[in-house]
C-alpha cells in the first residue's frame, strides 16, 4: 500500500511540475535577448518607433532587444514570421493599423490575424495632415469640397494603393461626398515632392513628413485627420471641425506577439510599456519625431483593432481598392 501511495504521489507531483513549468519559466521572463521585428524597411514610422521602443524596453527589462527589419507585402512578411514564431515572448513585432487594413486588402496575408497573433500594447499614434500646393488656392476643406462637387478634378498623392493615407482620402471623399482622384506613388517622398512641385493638388501625409514644409510656407495646411488638433500645429483645425462630420483617421503603432504567448509574459510587456509610454523621456522623444503617445493595454488595443478592421474593410469594399 505504501508503495502504491508513493507511486500515486510521484505521479501527481510530476503532473503538478509539468503544469507549473510554463508558469515558472514565464515568471522569470525575460532571461535572454528579445527580437523585435520591424515588418518594413528602415526609415519609416514602424522603424523609428520600433527602434525607440526597443531601446526603452532593453533598459526596462534588462535584456538586449535586437531589431530585425523584415519588409515586404505591406508588412505581411515580417508579421507572418512572428505569427509563426515560438510563443515564448522572445519574438514580437511592431505593427501599425496597416495590419488590420491588410486583412481586406489582400486575398491571403499568410497568417490569421485573430488566431495567430495577440495584442501586447498600443504605444503611439500619428495624425495625417491634408496639405495643398499654395498655388491651388485650396486653403480649407470647404474649398476642396466645393470645387470637387462642381466637377473639378482634384488629384491627391499617396504612398500607394491601400495605404492608410489612401484610405484617409477615400474616407474624406465618402463623408464629404466630394470625389478626389487618387495618384499612387512608390512612397510618401515622391507624392509630397509632386505636391510641392505643383504637379498634383493635395496629399494626406503624416505630420512629421510635411510639417517642415508648412512652416516654410511651401505647403498649405488644410486640416489634421485625428480626433483633436495636433500639438505640432495647434492652429490647424481637424477635418471634423472643418465640416466633415464623423471624420477621424490616424496611424497607430503597437506590439503584437504570437497568439499562444502566456498571459503573464504579455503582462510583463504591458506593464513595462505602460511605464515607458507614460514617461516624460519617451513622450519628448516621440514628440520630437512628430508622434504622440497612445498607451492602450492588450484588451483595449484588441477593441481598437477590431473597430478599425471593420471601418477600413467597408471603405476598401465600397471603393474597390486592390493592391497592385
């Protein structure tokens, strides 16, 4: 009987040890370098914010954070690598709202956003600024709306089909009932250059990209696209203030991890990022780049992702946007 009892005890001890092993492992997280995948080439918003967050995470978590740029297919390649990575918290990705746009834009992104990935935290946000060439005489949203409704062809440039800038313009057209003509470019730089050169009339561009041209009076700032005015250009109204009721568009940035990453590992990240994003040092560094902090815990980020996915899916469907 004693031997049977001992065998039973050992059996249950083994089961308990197996059950506790992931908990104990994640309780010590992290104990080795973390890989932060940037699913776009160096130089863009994902890369800027990813590198800045990586530096602060390395200090906060006391392990190296290695940045790996894995660009291609609108961010799908790098994001897919993380979706298929080991769910141990050591491989994460910096994502923008392009990740939810892509679910409607591509027939197959190579992973299931809802089943293969989970939100870690949202960390930053950047508004777009609607700008015009001063020679056009387009100074307010009402000028654009009046001339577009009168049948005038007004061109706007974007970094390409299905980008947040493109969808922001299509949302404007839908809500204002003012058709604009889309001119896709290979990147924001060429689009902004053609507005500066007077080859096209408008662009929806990120604030950091065009604010210097506005200050130099080379571009006219018509309106920002977010819920509230930007600290960078507080004198510029929002599109909602300018008469386009219900308008709101911006690009957010946050971290995603493989779906089966343990809850307590996600909490380690969420708590660290809460401290980072709400620190004055991080706010100042983001502000210098033209971004604003926007911390959201995992569940809140998940809700924003779902809302944005539905919003942009409707625009993509109604306009018939396709990637080339």
